[in-house]
C-alpha cells in the first residue's frame, strides 16, 4: 500500500528553495518512502515508528507517519549540502 504524502504549505516553500539536485534527491527518497516508510527511514530518537528520519546526501528530513490513515508528512527539512 502506498502512503499519501501531505505537505504543510510553509514547509513546501523550504523544499522549493532547495538547490535543484537536492530537491530531486529528496523527491525520489520521498517517493520511495511512500511505499515503505519504515524501511526507507531511520528512527528519530526513540523508535516509535511514527517520527522518522529520511536521510539523503543533501538533506535530513523529519517525517511524521500515520499508519492508520496511511499518511506521510514531512515536518522539518534541513539542507546539509
């Protein structure tokens, strides 16, 4: 099953402001995470299966996962270069 991806409009602006290569890399990682968010991400602090970290070569993205509603929401994006 594929999780729906939900963006906060303000956080989407952060995504849109990333350099093009970082945006493409993050977009591909998010698409992969929609199919299996737990396998595509790492625990963020205590592994509760809800708040996870998605690492790419250029970004660190904190995701909120709602397994009951099959939703995935980025809540923080950090550009690491």
